[in-house]
């Protein structure tokens, strides 16, 4: 079965690995030095089939160019200037099937911003693999307008709790703009939940404006029959395909 391994999460860097039973590995964001990623892979880099990158901010893309130069297939939809709403990718010699979806508001603006307030193109990913079924990976967005059917696992960047926001208005504004609150996250998960949903993993929590225990409690209320957790560096989680016979 598939394992999700978190190498790093948070504003200092984000990187997760999806590792299939045969070792086939997909890297989700690469916002840490390449050495850290190699360590997370147990130095087994031959099995990497691709690298997904959500957007250009360094805490997500730091080693993208290096990985690409190493010969890994890089999926970075934000580099396609057209801002397509949806893109599909076939990874060679891999059982991963990937679609990218634009994280925009209903009126077509990107929901994530750069430090100067300008829009930052950012994509979420819909990932399918026979060993885990389907997974959504999305982060650094205020909202997700898309709806998905039969989702098995959700890995979601949940940044802040409005009740914990501190600092002046400019700082608060930067947090709110382009990041997801726990309340919006609960609404999104609820809207996309079915009896097929097994895991909700929250990642990229803000150091100052988030409380992991409270986030888990709120999310469990939204989806009571689902395993809910917060990603920590070094965490590994088994992701099963609920359609497959367990024995």
C-alpha cells in the first residue's frame, strides 16, 4: 500500500513523499534543500517518478531546478503562463495519474499572493494511484472552488485560526490573503466528503496563528468518521485504497 511521508511542513519549507509498495515515489513540493529530500527518500532516488510543485515561493520550490536537472520529471503548472484551469499529466512508467487545478476565486483571480500583494499562480493536485485511490493535495490558497467525487485522502494546507490572529492589520491581512483558515478547511472537506474519505491530513500550519489540537478537534466535528491528523516532519501514514480488498 501507499505511504505518505512528510519531510518538512510549514513556512520554513514543505515537502511530502508518496511512496508505493514497490518504492515508486512522487514528491509533493520541494521547498527544502535537495539533501534533505534525498535523506527523506532513504537515498533511494532511482524510484522517484516525478516532482509536483504547487507554486514558485521558495518554501515550496527551493530545489525544483536541481531536481529537474537531476533528470526528474517536474510538474510545475504555474510555469505555464496561460493560467489554464485544469491540466492533466501522464508520468512515464508510473501508475500515478495526476491532474492540476487552478486555485482561483470564482471571478478568476489567483487566491495566493506574493509579499507585495500581487497575485501568485498556485495549483492544487488531484492524484490517483491503484494503491491509495485518490488524493487531493492543495496548499497556500484562501479557498478551493472545485468539487471532487469519491476522494479517499486529502492533504490540505490549513494555515490559521481567525481567533488566534495577532499583529497589526497589514500582517493579519497578509495571513488571511492567500491562506486557508480552519473554518474554510472544514467547509471544503465537508463539501467533498463521502463514505470513501479515509484521511484528512492538515499541513503548513502557521507557527503563531494555529493550534494543532484545536484544528484536529474542529475537523473531526466536520467529518466524524475520518482519520484526521496534522503533518509533522518525519511522520509516515499508510494510505489504503478503500476499493481494494484488505486481505
